[in-house]
C-alpha cells in the first residue's frame, strides 16, 4: 500500500488523488497512520463506504446478529410475509377507500 506524510499530501494532493484510483494511500503523521485516501466511483459507493465505517451501524448489526443467534429474530419468510401484508395490500387499496 502506498503511504505519504501529511506534508507530502499537502504539497501534492492532486498526484495522490490520482494514485488513489490504483489503491488506497495511507496518510502518516510521523510513523502513525491517521487517514487513508480511497477512490470512489459514485455517490452510492461513497454512501456504502460511509455506512460500512459507521460505529452506530456496526453496533446495530452486532446486536441484530446476536438476536439471530439466540433465535429472537424473524425468519426470512416471516419478514417478507409482514412486508407483503403491510405494503403490498396497502398499495392495492384504492386511495378513496383508505
């Protein structure tokens, strides 16, 4: 993985942004990694990356995974049955009857 100091990044940001399209660039302060430049191709990829790094989402996923391990979660079939009941049947009802 390519590395660069903070001062190098300041001086040659455009070059490092181009370099990031080939792989992450680890930014160092002294010998300590403090950030990384990672190329993204579109807004959706940026959102996925942001969500993947979110401590809140990680915690939520860990909690839900534990619930699943303990048998306290909906089955796949039950989840989709409830979705169908809630959203599909509501969409089939004419607006003036609702």
